[in-house]
């Protein structure tokens, strides 16, 4: 379980009520990973929503065979990734690998889904954040495609 005061400062959860943040902190655990360790793999069933406490994590996508392309690097404390844990079909759409030793907060996807089905206020705010994350990801991918096609 993570300290609810820390979790309440995370942008993704900041609009939630104090009780909701405390409830969600009970669904979380802290995980320490070494540089090079895989957090999750594209195509796997999504197990959790991840929040960076320290370190760096590369979000990557398969491009051909063994080749991978880094889409984004999570570098800021409190950055959230792994939204697939809350969006059907609950399969990871990319992979994540630690670029350096990292500490992550993992909120159980299954338990968080159950929680937001019961607490509609929290569910609305969390899904609003997910939509914002997805929108940014689409925009970033579009820019990368334009740069790869037209140069830049």
C-alpha cells in the first residue's frame, strides 16, 4: 500500500476526494525494478495502472520481429501509464521497460475496476483522465508518423 498523501498529489488522482484516494491507496503496492527489467509486454493481459515514483520507464511498441520502437519515456514522478488495465479488452497496447532502476506504484487493475463501478464519482474522474491520456498518445503518435513520413 502506498501513502495516500503521496497518491493524492499525483495528477491522475488529484481531483478525487480524500476518502477515494485512501480507498485507492489500499489497492496499490510499491514495486522496485532494475534497469532493463520489463514492467509489462504488449499483448499481455493488463494487471495494473502504474505510477512512477522514481526512475525512468520506456513505453515501447513492436515494429518488426524483435525490433522495438520507444514511443515515450516516463520520467516525471507521478506520471501514470498502463491505462489498458481500465479499458476493455484489458490487453496492453505497448510494452514498458525500465531504462534505469525504478520504483513504481501499481494499482490493481481488477480491484480498481470494481471500485469505480461502485463509486461513480471516482469512476467518472478516472475515466476522464484515461481519455486525456489516450488523446495525448494519439497526438504524439500522429506527430511521430508525420515526422517519419515527411522528415523533420
